[in-house]
C-alpha cells in the first residue's frame, strides 16, 4: 500500500523542546541542560501516568507542573523565569530540516498533518511561530480524546479524521515510545533518531534532507 498521508509528532520532532531553556541559558548557567532534560522527562512521565490512571489534565497544565518540579529540583533560584519559560514553550524553534522536509512532501502531493499531545492553542502558536502552517493540512490534539499517547485511540483518531487506513499513513516521531505506539496501532512509522540511539530495526529509509530518519 502506498503512503497517502504523513503525520508528524510535534514536540521533539518538528519543534526543539530544549529551545525554550536555551533562550535563557545565559541566565540559568551551567545547569540549563539538566533543567531542560528534567522538564521534558517529567512532562512525559506525567502524560503516561495520567493516561494509565484515566485522570486527564491537558498538556499545558502538565507542562507547567513539570517545569515547577524541574525548577525546584535543579534551579530553585531561577523560579522567577517560569513565566518566560512557559511562554517560550509556545514558540519553540523548528529543527533546521523541517521546512525543507515538509515542502518536499507537499510538493509530492502528499497530505501532511500533526498528531500531538499538545493542546490546540499550544500547537497553533508553535506552528505559527515556526512558519510551517502553510504545509500542514490538519492538526490533531489528544485534547479531543482526553488521553495521551500511546493510547491506541490516539493514533486511530488521526486515521479516522484523515479517512485513511493505518497502513496508508506514515507517522514520524523522534520519540521511540511514540513510534512503538503508532506501529502497534497499524501505522507505518519513521523514527527521527536525533540522538543517534541504537535500534534493533533493520529497515531504513530517508525522507528529503532529513538526518537519521529510521523506519
């Protein structure tokens, strides 16, 4: 079956989740990387726990809770930066190859969408600030389902909205757990392995001008 649509994860895939902290790295100092890593770790942990427990809170709330934990743990003296960091998270930098990849897919006539844990407003702001809105046909937020990836219904939701069978959709994510969820739901998947992590998957392919994209 040919691929009819390319669906992208947002955070860590299209948008650099660490760019929010990086903008304030000079003020935070040597602990900026540790702060950013812990913020992201807790943000993801909170989504998994709430999905498993069936106690949904939206991604904006969990992002704030995760930042609170990270600041208290790593850099409590920089708590005053919290509003600026949360604002920066709504205007994350796109990765360098994103524009070219999306433009290439659009030129080939493929449908392009985003499937993300982010709230609709968070995604709209990030897409607009990154200047990629002209490439993206639809944006699907888990907020409509009140659960998080890797719940099977999240991936099924994208398929139903696009009106394609799972095998006709290629799902792209930098998160290996997200790829596992998509494959379990029947989608084809491309792992954007930004950190060069080891994989047991043997088959590889490349999208236009994209580094370490593995399927």
